[in-house]
């Protein structure tokens, strides 16, 4: 039986506020991390000002940055 291409899992995007609560960071510190050039691939714009963060990518990048 063939795999249904429509049944792929969708990427989970979260609001920065949810990440902030999960990581127990201040708002300023979280946005400093998100402004880093490495984080561009984890961020998606929603409208003119809003953003959502790909949670899986975010943690992969953090792991690479801080594991050294």
C-alpha cells in the first residue's frame, strides 16, 4: 500500500510567549536569541509584526550553539 502524502506530519509552530514560559527566560533574552542570524531558519513571519517559531528547529540550533 502506498504512503499517503497528505498524511505527513505538519511542523509545529509556537508563539514566542510559549517558548518563554517553557524556557523560563525573560522576554528580552528570548528575543535576543531569536534575533541571532542562526535562528532565521526557525522563524516564520505571520503578518507584518507577528512571528512563530519552529520548536524542533529552534532546539536543534540551540543545541548546536551551546554544545561547543
